[in-house]
C-alpha cells in the first residue's frame, strides 16, 4: 500500500510517500519520497512558534513539498489534465481561507496525472489548530480531487509508533513488539504515559498536571538566555558540565517524585530554576552549564521514576519514548541504564534521531496502521482538533 502523508501540526511542514506492507504484528515500510521544511529560523526571533506565521508558511510550502515528495518517489507524471467538473468549486470552498494555496493546488492538479497511491494520511490533531487546518484542508482537497481514501492521524500516535521502528537496510520494520507497551510521550505540548494493549487501544496512565516537559526545557532555556527551541541548547550546556565532572552547587526539587501516582508536574521545577537564578544573580558561563545540568538531571529523574512506577502498574513488556524531548541525550542514556539495571526483561525502543522531531514518515506509519483497520474518514467530516486525545 502506498500512502501519501502530510504533517503541519506545529513548525515543520512535511510530506512523504511511504510504501507499507504486513500487519500490526510485523509491518515493513519503505520511504519512497520525503520532503520537509522546518520553520525554526522563522520563529526563533519570536522565542516560540507564532501560529499565524506557521499557518502562512505551511500554506506556502505544501504544494512544492508535494511535488518534491512525488518526484523523489517517481510518482509525478506531468500531463495536462482536465479537472473533474465542479472540483474548482469544491476546492474553492475547502480552501476559501487559503487563496494562494488553492490556486497553487489547482494549477498543480491540472498539470499532473493522478499518482499511483492508495490513501492520504494527515495529522488532524493535536497541535496548533490554525496550522493543523492548513494540512487538513489540503489533504481533503487532494482526497476529493484524486478520489482517494482519507485517514486522520493522531500526531502522538505517529510519535509512538514510529519510535518502535528498527532498520533493515533501507527498510523500516515494526516487528516482534511485545504488549503491553508503555509509551512515554514527551514534547513541547505533551507529557504523558500511555499503555497500549491490544494494538492501537490506549489507556492513560499518567500525565502532567501543569507544564509539558518540553515547555519547561524551553522556559529554562529562555532564563539562561538561550534561543528557541531551548531543549537542544539546554542539553548542550548540561552535557558540557557532565564532561567536566564538577560538583553542582545548584540543587533542584523533583516534584511529585514519590507521590503514589504516575502524574508529573514541571511548573514547580521551572519556577525553582527562576528563584535560584534570582537569588544568585547573574550566572557565569560555568554556572549556566551547572544550572542546565541541575535542571536536566531533575527532569530525567522524575521522568524515569514515574515511568518505572507505570511499568510496575501496567506490567509493560516494551517501553518506548516519543516526541521532541526524546532526542535528549541525557534522558536517553538515563533510561537505557535504568532499564538494564532495574527492568532487564523490558525492551526499550528509543526513536531514531530523525524521528524525534516532527516529520511525515511517522504520520505515514500511523496512517498505515489505521488503514489496516479501514479507519477512513469522509472529507466533509474531518476537522482539525488542537486537543485531540489518544485515549
Ligand atoms: O515533538 P516536538 O518536535 O513538537 C511538539 O509536538 O511539541 O517537540 C518539541 C519540543 C520542544 O519543547 C523542544 O525544546 C524539545 O522538544 N526538544 C528537546 C530536545 N530537542 C527538542 N528537549 C530536550 N532535549 C533535546 N535534545
Ligand atoms: Zn511532535
């Protein structure tokens, strides 16, 4: 099955062509074409993602990315094609708020043959709603114009399932995964522990009661005068401190770490950093590294302890990390060490670095699992939902 996948939930516009085969217990994927434009440079000057700008950039990027992904997959056939009658009207309505995109899309559709694909998958939540709508409207328009089934993908399911991937040459495999599976989903908007058993049936085991861990990384980065997105910058400073093996003068709390539940709280940790900086006055270069490390240590400790509790509660056989924060070197190392030490019978899957940031391959992978269940949606009922939940 060939799936065209589209992702526009935040600040990456991405389209991929994925070929997939197999079933839930053993699926194989091949990326035929993959095109992505990151908006990080554009949002950096605002210190965070600026939704109106994200929406505009997605609208600008989608058609060129579609062309690039199809071209790479050798599925682009230039041809002058008469569009189905009434189509421009339908697209005009769908894309009424995106004149430029509608225009670009109509001209693309009239210059190319319908590609040999089986379905179109698109992120319909969670994320920034104005950004999500651009991708959703675009996917609906394509589904109508090409008469292809449409699949709405939950972005977090994309993170979770793509984290299970192992590589076999250039193919991607999801194979021999023992359930129950526990997923720790950590990103700029999410911090949650979900259990999966059977496939695609989720139970929420714990979640943040205030800030997401990625948000805390970003806010601490700002306090340390680091650019957006802050996670990788904080990590870079903290790693430098670890290399020097200095003792750390900064002590930070581990909120809720011993409480008898699997929920998190990161807002107190962030505030503790703020007070320490206030108390201390301006930080030297070394002190900034020490503060970054103290924060990262505290965040990793809490994430691990709550995950360990959730493994006990759910009897998980597989643990996986997903979302932007799962790129963090220290968190990855800490989880690896602790799993080997405390839960050697649990298999840990860490996402490939390319799958920690938002991309369309993860949407194609989750889209395939949904397609296997014939989880298709009529274009006229699909909406973008910024708060779409997995459970
Ligand atoms: O999944 P993602 O790309 O977007 C959302 O869906 O939110 O996650 C972005 C978040 C940001 O908060 C970013 O600072 C954080 O992931 N992040 C990291 C690292 N790389 C990205 N946090 C800690 N360490 C990293 N290396
Ligand atoms: Zn994400």
